[in-house]
């Protein structure tokens, strides 16, 4: 199966803060299905180059933000390659969840205790209460 994959950085102009800055987002598209991730960065829309997909200028702010976006793009591409290597079908939401760390199974405290108690019972040879 051939996957079409792309990433796009964009700003949401309709959601400006009191300083006139807009939020920066990453759109991940896989086989026509897309999902977005907020990058938790605010930028001035007049400095955004939508055609080049980066911040205009050579200042410290522009260089830093453009480097940040490059790093994110590489990380998302690496995640996509890892999922391809696993050989299982995946979606753009799977890439987003892996990027955000939501793909990991978190063990709760009670389940850790249950697992520990089960292992100890096996070591001791405990079969339950005897009468």
C-alpha cells in the first residue's frame, strides 16, 4: 500500500491574542486524512511566509522558530518511518499520538501491586487459603 504523507506548518489567523499574535500549528496528512497539533507558539501573522512555510527574516526569533519547526518536522518524519518499519497499518492520528507520547501504556499503581503480588505468590508457591 502506497502512503501519501505530508506535513504543513500554519497559523490560525482567526484566533489572535490581545497582542495580535496567532497560534502556530502542524498539520499531518496521511492518505488524505489529516490531524493538527498545536505547537504552543504565538507569532505575528505579518512575519509568517505561508508559501515557504516558515517565519520571514533573519533575526534571532525567526532563526530560532524556523530551527524549532525543522526539528519537529524531522521528529514526525522519523515517527512515520518507524511505523512503516513495523509493517502495521497506521493513521495520521497514530503519528500525532506517538509524537505527543500518548501511545505509551501507563501502569497504574494498583496494577503494579497486583503484578508484584502475583509474582511473589508464584515464587512462594502460594495457592490460596487452606482450611
